[in-house]
């Protein structure tokens, strides 16, 4: 327990949770390694009287009778700076109301000096105002969950028979001795619960789990009363009782469950109602009624919940349409096109039809329509839509909405993307249910992609309307890829999203493998392909085509043309370009155009949209260049953003294209090179480096030029510390080379930190002021080369430097991948100054403290004393002194005396003649109650100020007068 680091520590937990044992261990640890003084008071019912409590405190502290809390405060202040911790065990004996004893505890919390700390151990939340301390992060809470034994500890104490006790320490101990632990609960826990606590516990035990609102509805009690009770957990808005409680409590659970069910249904919490009925094996009619409401609800049911429902649904109800629908949803998450999924929804639709429930039937048919669309089963899709049309005529609102998008769905399934765009454009999607509106936008995005037009905006709208619509997880990713938005793609593939099922996981893995291949991250792509292959739906031909295409891209990036060609020959043989697979081949035309050129005409006939034409024109220009005809590449329309080149040609093709464009002198090539190296880094540079020896003479020359002109951002950031002893980190490794130990190398870097753009003349004048011009220039050249080697030890010969660049007479320091403590120090100070000028002084304190922590010593402490170094040191010391004084004032105002005193004393050590710093030291010591030390500090202050002469300011003079001894006034 870190009780000496915080003002208050609160342990609120029920009987037998090991509070006293934990306190005893903490006190024993402090005796072994002292950090302060502990006073332990085990409260008794008599301590509910304030005077009795004071007397008990005197005994616990071994300081004799105490009649006044001020006496206790003075005693503790006299022990400063040693921390004193008062431990109140069993504080609940003082009562649950704000009586005089609790008011005394409140006074101790608020008024004791800053070296005092309190631990409050109780069975329930005490009636104290603690929010101020919590807001100041001076209140540490230890919850019942923190006191539970781990499974290993339970096994060690009483073996497997104790595993059903939830880690409750007292129960585990009793069970290990063969003692009836139920009797302990009946005698030591239940009688001490208040009426409201017992009522809330009974209801929660009956329900096993309940949300805040349900408990409030049923008990008219704030559920927070449950917090200290053992084996009751709380997360977000949900409370849960351990399974031990229903076995121990003598309650009639059924009326409570029925009331909870009614409350949930009335509030529209239908999913929670299903959970309740399945968890408690509730009446069948209630379960089916709740599921029926879920079916027609507009709210999305998470795939994990659906699977849980399907697995726990009573077998006696497996013939019900409600179960068939839930089973279909569970199957849809993993295999939306499978026959089993369609059959489950078909069975649900049939069952609802027999009941005459047209809304539920229409909802089930909507799922059939989606499943048959995904599998391109046109016959069943058409038949299902006909029945939906009949239900719409019969008055089903759900069926009417499905018919509005049915035409678009059938057009997309039939391969008529323009008809889809036209039909969706005629829809008022705002009037559709979210799931149908999302589906409409998803189809529109797919149609736009087939037409070779931008679709990311529409795909994003689909995702926003209904996230994770099964089978659609990759729609937005492919749209962004087609538009060349690789920065967004990299962010998406580097953080796995929340996926609905194995189908969506396959789509994400396959997309990620292709994207990683284009980025040159081939080992990661291998792993993705392996995982995708394990979960591929073998009945889905699209999955197979997608894997073949990704494997072809990956082989191209490895230079394995034969394997790439084999993959595409196999794919186009089984799923020809002229078939429904054409929509997939349109996503990456290069694969067909280069690897299976015999299918070129079939594909080109459909490359009609702007994105398609872009891909075709870029590839044909590259193809012409390979054939010795540069005119087409010299005149091809340059894409709006460099990422489009990566999309159209992949990494190997983009590098080849850019080298050709460099050779023929296209000016647009240089921003593209910068983007490529910044985005992809070493894999791209390795291809360029390879071209210096393997490409044609012209391209090899272009590759050499590119390497010398365009730097690659480092994979590991550099962190520089120049406040104090200089230190340079590359990633997590400290630089300790002989070059870095050269004083002039560190000084040159420090100079560039202060002057990120500087002339060579200015740099030589600063670092070698006494050298002649030739010697100074020679020194700068040598030192600059050493600095380049320090900053980029792995940079290859001929490669452009990244951090320090030279442009004739000018040196520039790139700041993108360099973190410098000096920059952070000044940024923190500037932010604090701005906040204080805006009247937000309290918010400035964190920035000031951050700046103070960064200042580990003088600027370039280990460098020679030069004029520019001395000037910078003086400037930084002035800023630090101001920060220390301002921060100390803020902390003192917030009663954080120790931190204020530390800053003030650092300020006086740094600037002994600073009156504001001396005044703050005295004010902190007075506030802490350390009068003796305050008087000694006052004497030192007076002596120091006497050395420089002049009178102290009024506030300081008044403090000095007040603290002066009788003979010094």
C-alpha cells in the first residue's frame, strides 16, 4: 500500500474480506523498511462519541490524552517531514450518519498538516466529503475486488473445493478448516447489512446480473449500496452477483425475475430481456416474446451475443421460428452465403408465416434475400422478393422497405452496376431502417467500384449507418485502396477492427495481406494469408479468387513472376474474366494485363470508369517504356496523389514507373519519391538500390540520383537530451560511439537544435570563432560527416541524409523524427504562458511541471563554454526560475504543500536572491505547520538578502517579521 504517497486511502469492503489482515501486512512491511510512522486504531462502537474517539487516538499514538484535534495536528506537524499515517480500522462502527465522530474524521482529513496521511477501513462507504481529495488525486480506493484471493491462492489454501467461493478470504479460510462458511455469512455479514443493502442484494442475487436502471426500478434504491458487499462486482452500468449468493440467501426469485422482465420490456431493452430469460431459464413465452421484439427491432445485436443465445437456447424451443432466426444470425456472422444460413432464415420465415406474423416473416425474408444475394442464388432471390412483395401489399412496413432496395440488389447480383446506382439514388435512405439504409449504401459503393468511380464516401456512410454489416467489412478498405488513400489504409491494417465473425475476419485478413504485399511487408503478408486460408469458406468461390489474386501480388513483389502467373492462370481458368468474377479482377487490372494478357480484351472492354482508365493508362505507359517507347510515359496523365500509383502498379511497378519518369525528366516524380520513401521506407529504397545494378543504364543512373537526392525517414525516432549531460537515443538504444563523444559533434547538433535552418558561415562562426575561414569550413565538413554518421549509423554510401541536409550554403535540421528535451521544455512553458494569459492558471500547472521535470541540468552541460551556449543557458535558467515560482504558487493554492515546497526550494538554490522564491518557501513551511524550520529559513533569507542590500517586498517583509525570534524583531 502506497499510503504514505497519498492523503487518503479508503478500503470499503464487507466482512471477511481481509481488510484487517491487509493492514497488518502493510504495517509489518513498514517496520521492515520504514517510510513513516503508523498509528493504528481499531474502532469500537464507543468511538461513535467524538471525545471517546480522540481519547482512543491518544492511546493509539502513544502521546497521552487528547482533548482537542488541534493538539493532534500540532504533534504531527512537529514530526515533519516524517510522514505520519493514522489507520482507522472498522470505521463503520462510528455510524452511517454524519455524527460528531464522523465530523471529527472529516476535520482530520481536511485540516491535518501535509505530512499526515489517513487510511479508512470500513464495511461501507463512510459519510464523508472526499470528492475534493479525489479530484486532486489524493484519494486511493481499494475495492473488494482488490482483496479477493487469486485462483492459485485459493488452490494453495483449500484445494479445488474452494474454487466456488469467489476468492472471499474468510470463506476460503473456513472451508480449508472444514467449518461451515454459510454460518459465517448468516452471522457476520447479513445481520450487518442495512435494509436497503439487503433489498438490493436479494434482487441482484435473484437476477445474477442487472443494469443500474433495473435495480433502481425494482428496489427504489441506489445500487451503489452494493459496492462494499463481497462477491458483488460492478462494470460500467452493470452489477453482477457471484453464484454463491443465490445459494445462501433465502429468497423467492421468480417474482423478482418477472418484475425485471417487465421493466426491461417496457423500456425497450429487449436484448437484455433475452439475456435474463436465458440466464435464469425463464418462462418460454417470455423468452420468445423478447426474441420476437429483437427480430423486428432496429437495434443491432452483436454477433457474440447472438452466438451465445443460439448455444444456450432451450432445446425444447429449437423448432420455434424465433430459434431458427437466432440460429440464422449466428451462421450469418461466419458464413452468410452458406446453405445452412439460408435454410435457417427460410425456416424462420415459414414459421412466422404459419403464425400470421407478417412483420417477423418479412424480417426473416429480408435475411434470406441478403444471403441469396451474397451467394448469387438468383432463383431463390427472385422467389423471396416475390413473397416480400406480397407482404408489402398486405401492409408490412418491413416488407415495403425491403422492396425499395430489392431492385438494386437484383441489379447488382445480375451484374448491372449502373442500374444499382440509379435505383439507390432514387431511394430516400433516411426513411429506411438503419440496416436497410446501410445495405443500400453498401450496394451503391460496390456498384461505383465496378464502374471505376470513387466510392469511399458512400462506403463510409454504409459503415456509419450500421457498423459491421456481415460480409461487408472490407467495402471501405477497398474503396480507399482504389482511391490511393494509403495513409488511411495503413492505419486500418495496423489495428485489427472489431469483426462480426469468421467471414469478416477472412475479408480483413485477405485485404490486409494484399495491402501488406504492396507495402513490401511480405513476412506479415505471409502470416495473414496463412490465417485467411485456415478460415476460408470453401463453398465461396469469391474467397478463392481473392486469395489467388493476393498470392499473385505477393509473388510479384518477390520477383517470382512464374508463381504470380500460375496463380492468375489458375484463377482465370476456373473463374474467367468474362464471368461474374470480372468485378474482382477490375480491382487490380495489372494482374490480368501483365500475367494473363490473353484476357486483356475481355477486361479492357469494362475498364470504362476514371479509376479503371487511370490503371490502364499507367500500366500501358509502363509497358510501352519497357518496349523502348518513352513517349507514352512522358505524356501520361499524372495521378492526383502518389498513392494512386501504388494502387495501380503495386510497389515493384511504382518504383519501375518512377525510375522511368525520373529518366525522362517528369517534374512530378520528386514529390512521388518523397511520398514513397516516407510511406514505405526501406522496402522501397531496397528496390531502388537494386535497380542501380540490375536496370538499364538510364534507369540505373536515375536510381543513383534518387538515392542521393531523396532521404528515407528513419524507422526509429531519435530522442536527444541536451538539458544536462547530452544523451542521444535511437529507438531504445543509447548512442555511445566515439563520434558522439566528440564535444564538437554534440555542440554542432545543439547549435542546429537552436537554429534548425542556419548558414554554414553562421555555424562556423559560432563553433570555431577563432579559426580562419578555410580551417573553419574544413572543421565544419568533418564534424558534419561525423554527426551524420552518429544520427544515421545504418545509412548506406550514396544515400541522402535525413536529419541534417545541406543545400549549398545552408544547413537544415529535419524535426519530424527528432524529439528534443529543449523543444519540449520550451513548448510546455509556452503552453503554460498562453493558459495563464487566458485566465486558466490552474490548467497551466501540469505544463509547468512537465517543463520542470525536463530540466535535468544546464544546456549542453558537457560542451565548451562558448558565447552562444552561455546566452542560451541564461535564457533557459530565467524561464525555469519563472516556471518554478509559478508552479509553486499554484500547488500551494491547491494545498499540495510538499510539491510547492520542493519547487520553491529548487528556485532558491538556483537563484538565492529571488524574493518570490524565498517567500514561497516560508509560506509552504508555515502552511505545513513546521514553525521551527520556517524560522530557520527566515534567518537564511534575511542573511542572503542583506548581502545584496535593499528592502524585501512587503509580503516577504511581513513574513520575516512574523517569524523572527524575540531578539531579532
